[in-house]
């Protein structure tokens, strides 16, 4: 068997180069297929990661804790007390990277020109800077100084719609604990530049300032936490739920179903793409190999006439195909590795900022090698390619030896 | 002495009904060990079909072929492959060498199929190359050899496995006079020295003149079968 392979391998390799053009075309087809799968896989994973990080870092965090019923009716009537000692201990666990509390209530914001619906968010600026990317997105002015800061930070889009600006005043209105409406004038001290949906909706002020404005006595709407490691998400949520059984503890997956679906279906997208690429490659491989087999009918007849058994003809052609597809797969892997390496500083999509904003992704996508994918996908393509090429190989093995003689006459 | 090849009542018909072509009609033939026999006749007389039947490359419509006492009817494709590998050597009109292999590798290939060890393969191939007068050309590929040289490699390939019989179909058809005569001389000398049996399908008078037995075919039948003193 080993001796047989020793003879077959060089023969198969030389046979491949009898028609360099056809071999070249097949190699290119396989290499581009493998490259596209590996590159697409790396890109999709990077895009999903960027999209996830961008969304989580904006306001969502790794998870949130609310009073029961708040998610169905996020109003002043469904607030909760600040975390007790038990919950605080759970939030100080090593798995939790950071956490903060917020007051989040629906309201309206009014300028001298316009009144718009808004979500008023009272934050602790110091803790918020460790949780959210918004403090780092100030386009004009400044972010809030402290929890007592009774200034307002508005989004660019909202500022445009309100026809207001830095140094001007806006009025925030919301229902208070008494059941009436509270309204208060706030100085616009900062304008942030995030995605349009966030900019249009969220108005930030100090948490203590917002509690005073709403007549609260320390109540909050949410606790937001971020994790050290994403892997610890389920365990941490369970631990927090155990520490606060009366509260509603949810991971980001429950809070943003679209993001969660995208995250979990990413593997499916990749495999669908793999299927499409493979189908195209299979057509190319089968066509070229069938052509090769037809062209060499006389030779296979000769081999059979010389006494080569059908299974050895099958093995010989299969070895040729395995070598051909294998080299194509290796080329594709090298191409993909070089491509990913060449964009390791990130692919800048700032020219498509608005589109990237719509899909909530950072403007720069950083691709990374996926070692598992570099083994799994090329291996799968190689094996499937050999399987598909068994068809032409089988035709070759079924060639009748008399063909060799018949073509002589 | 028992014949190496026996054909009894051998018939082959291609196609059916009005389109049927009777390539062989009730052929009886014995080839004896050490024979160097030519199979002659006009095109379509059934020479190649008869060679195909004896070479286990095609099946007769009726009748029986035995090679070295083994009846070919009813044996599997795999057993037929073994028979061709061990008992029959082929020489074709167009040499039919594997273009990507050198002369030595082409010859060794048959031995490799037989499972002969690498070192023995090499020695036997080199010996065969020497025997057909191609020493020094063993590493050349067919594309770099003349027609005569390629046909010598084909003869060496046919002989290296030490077959019971060598079947040659128009071996000189693509050769010039000089190479054709050299090839005939080579087959004659191999026949004399090793007792190799040759059955040669040919139109070539030079080949017929050198044969010790001349079989003439007409319309799928053996018209005459005569031994000469050549």
C-alpha cells in the first residue's frame, strides 16, 4: 500500500501538470473559495464583535437589573431602591468588571422652538465613564461633572431638531412621584455624537440632580453592569438573580434580542456561505475533472489493459484530485492569512459612517485569525472536494480497457 | 506441448438486427509456446477483435478463449486484470506510453502493479532497457524519444513482466522502414533467446516475412494458417 502510494503520488502530481491551464483554473477556483470563506468568516466575526461591543458599550452593558415590571412599563412608578448589601456584594464579585446605577424615565425636552419626546437618564458620570462610551463621544462642550450636576448633555441630532445649542437652556418634563408633572430648566453643557437613534432620544443629567428633579428619595431605575469575561455571563446573571430575587436581572441577550440573534446566528450565516461557495466550487471541480477524465479515456483504457484494477484507477484519480484540491486549499489559506494580516490595523469604514451607524458597528473593523476556522473550513472543503471528485474518478475506473485498443484501429 | 492460447468457436457481433456487424465468425485457433505468429488481413477482417478477445480486453458473443489453460469466460473483471498483468504483454500501434513517466518508469510501472519490490523493479527495468537497445535513454520521457525508441520502450514494458504471450497490434504501422525492421529483428531475437511467444496483428509484409507462422483473416474467419521456415 505504502509502496503503491509512493508510485502513485509522483505520478498523480505529474499528471496534474499535463494541462497546466486546467489545473491552474481549478487551483484558482478552490483557492478563491477557501480564501472567501476564511476572509468572510473573519470579517463576519469581527463585524459581529464590533457591533456587539458598540451596542453593549453605548448604554446596554453586559446586563441590567430593574424592578419587576419596569421593562414592561419603564416609568417612575416602577423604580427600585439602590442595591442592598447583598446585591452590592454580588456586584463586587470578580466576574463583574464594573457597575453603576441610573435613573431612566420617559419625558419630554423642550426648547424655545420645539418639544420632543426624550428618555431622561440620570447618571453618575465617574462610574458611567467606565461603563458607557457616551462620555467619550462628546463632540462639543463637556460631559457631566458629578452626580449632582444639574446640566444636560444632549445628542447632536436632538440639538439640531430642537434648534438649540451649547450654553442654551432646555426644559425637561416628566411625571413625578406625586403623579404630577415636574419640569426644570437645564443648561446644555455638552453635545454627544453617537448613532442617530441614541442622539435623538437620550438626554443625560446627573443622577442625584435627576432624583431631585423627579422628587425621588434615592430610587433608581436600573443597575448596569459589565463583565470581565463574556464567558461568565450566564453564571453572573444567575448569581445576581440569586442575590436580588425580587428584582429582574437580565443579560444583554434578553435586553437586545436582535443583537442576541445576530450573535447566535453568525455561525449559521458562515455555514450558509460555506455551502454556497462549496456548491460553486464543486461545479468547477467536477467540470474540470470530468473534462480531464474524458481526455484521458484512452490512457485509462491502457492502464486497465496493462492490468491495473478499477479500484487502483479510482485511487490514482482520487489522489490526483486530493493533491489538486489540497494545493488549492493551501493557496487559499495562505491568501486568507496574508489578507487578514494586511488589514490587521483595521478596515476603515468611516467613508460609510452612516451605514455603519445603522448596523451599530464601529467605523473600524479589526479582523483576527480564527485558528479553529483555519483548520475546520479548509479541511471540510478538502474532504468535500475529494468526495465530489469521486464521480469523475469513478468514471475513469469504469473505463473499458478495449477503448485503448479500439482507438488504435 | 499444450497451446498457450486456445480459441474455440469464437464469434463476436457488434450491434443488433440489420446493423449487426459480425467481426469474428466461429474462429478456432491455437497459439503454441514460442510461436511468433502474424495475424494478417484487410481492414475489418477481425484482426484487432481477435487480439482483443485473446487479450481479455473484450468478451466474445459466443465461443471460448483460454490463456495458459485458463478459460476467460465467467471470470471477474478483477481476475481478468490479474490475467492481463501476469500473462499478457501488449504492444500498441501508437506506443501508448504514459507521457509523464520516463522510459524506465514506464517499464517499472507494470512491475509496480505486480507488487514487485522497488529494487528488483529497477534492476529488471534496466535489464529490459538494455535488451531493447535503449541504454542511456532510461530517464527520457516519451516526448523526447523517436517513434522507434518509444516502440522499443513499449516492447520492453510488454516483456518485463515475463508474460506468457505478447500481443502486438500493428506495432510497425507508425514506424519508418529502418525502425520497423529493427523492431522486427528485436522481436525475433527475443523470441529466439527467451522463447517469448508473439501474436502480431499486421499489414506489414516485413513483419510477415519474419514470422514463423502466418494466419490470414478474411471477413472474421481464418482463411489460412501456414507455418514458414523463417
